[in-house]
C-alpha cells in the first residue's frame, strides 16, 4: 500500500478516520478549556498542567491492570463504550461550581477508562490495513492529530476569548458523542483477537513477556521518555503565556504534521531508521531557547520546529510491531500508548512543579535538556547492547498514536 488514495479505499478506514478526528478534536478543545479553567481558578502552573495532562497519569494503572483486554474484547463495542464514557466525564467537568478536587477525580477516571483505548484502537487498525499499509495508515493518523490540534487549539483559543471554558467543554462533549456514534455505525463487529477473558493476572503475564526482550524494552523506553519530557514543556504553554497558549499549541501541532508527512510519506524506508536519533534530538533542542524567555513569535517557531521531531515515533513504532507476535499486537501498542501517556502526565506534573518554584521558561528549558540527555543515553545503550531498534544509526526498518499529545 503506497498511496493515500489506496488507503482511503480500504473498507472501514474512512469511518475509523472520521471517528478519530472527532475524538482528537474533543480532547484538544477540552484540554485547553480545562487547563484555562483551572489556571483562572488557582493561578497555579502545576494544577493547570496536571489538569490538561492528568488523565494520562491514570494510564499507568490501565497498563498494569486492564491491558489484557486490548486483544480480548470486541473492538467496536469497546471503543464505542469508551467514547460514551469520555463524553459523560467531559459533561461533568462542565458543571458550574465543581470543586477542584472533583475535577481531578473525574480527570483520573477518564484517563483510567481511556487507557484501554490505545491498544484496542491500534490493534484494530492493524486488522483493517495490511501489514505493508500500517505505517502509512499510522502516519495519516498522526497527521490527523497535528491538523486537528492546529484547528482545535486555534478554535479553542478563539472561543475562549468570547465564551466560557465550560461552553468549550460542552462542545467537546458533543464531539465525543459524535465519535462514539461513527464508531458504532461505521465499523464492523469483530471478534476479539485473542481468546480468554481479560484479567489482571493475564495483563501482568503479558507485560512481563513483552518487557523481557531487551530490544523491545529499549524501543518502548525510547517511545516513552523523550516524548514525555517534551510534552512536559508543552504543558506549560498556558502558564508561560495564557493569552497565546492556543497559538503555541497550534504551532506545535503544525510541526508534528510536517514531521509525520515527511517520515511517513517522503522518506525512503531504508533511510527511516537512521533518522530516529536526530529526530528525537530535534524534538527537544529548540525548547532550550525558552531559557531566554522569548516572545510569542520565537517561542511559537521553536515549538513548531521541535514538534517535527515527533516523526521519530513512526520509525520506533514500526519496529515495535516487527518485534512483537501478531496475537499480542494490540497489547504491545496499548502498553506503548499507555506508557507514553503516563510519562507525559508525569512530565507535566514535574514541569509544573519546577515552574512553581522557578518560572515556566526555566521549567521548559529543564525538561528539554533532560530529554536531550535521555535520548543520548538510550542511543548509547542501544549501540552497547547490539542495537536498539529505532535508536541507532542503522539497522532494520522498524513502527505508533494520538494518545495525549503523541502516542
């Protein structure tokens, strides 16, 4: 599968795509609205960052206890139920007078429910598409995330200038409901990919099996850590410049779109593995300019340039699939997605804490510098251990979501 036209002619791909677009738009608008709402109420960079990326902290529990369901539950009904639950949670967040503690409780429950979605969703995409079409399809979804976030953050930023954050949350609720309806009506009912009942014991057993392979383990770490630390930078956009946060997020999303188009469509397959480390370094380095507390034009340009580096995830995730048996594809993609989301949430909390005692600009610089250091260490570990897929200068072609910002 070599062209976008061929991709969209594949049965079920279009409704799958439309559902994902509505879901991503809902996440984008609700995240910006909730972050703004909490910042206005508390004046706290930490609480604002955690409110936007807090659902991702719950992904760790989902990966620990629920992930065996990714291959053992019927995908259509599972995804539909998750989106209905997301809509209900977002509607609760829009209630006037909801205490901050209750806000974070709802955010946590939303993240826990959504933790199962990544594995189910991307395992299903692997069924809808042929293996040679997976990377192209995944790049399209990453591009979709970029474009939808550009539109969503721009729209959300504009709406917040005229309406309340709670009105934006109600719009996000409607988009989540649309995603659920399109999933239910547009996709075919399929049986689970693996037999047996989901259980905590099975989740732990499969996690241990997947983690036991050193190449797969280091590939997962390469997907989790540099990405998560940079999203910690992004989590501070609201506190860095509340009036320009929408523009900064839109610029970052545009950069991600460019990176995904380049890696997914333009770069020859033989060259892709060589780009992983340079792209991961690009992902963090431009944010070091925040040490100078730049104005909106320069900070937006830095965010756009850095986000091109998110294209590294396509290379790494392609390789992750190549390293994993077919019947565990949903589980490993769910583990990767949940780990990415968890690290993003942890990094948002860490970045908010640093910003609380220093400043948002200093915290962005600290998170970016840490991401650079982690990338260098993982690249060294890959070479010293005979090669880590997606984190060495050469090697076999390797393969990724939009779970928070980038999954």
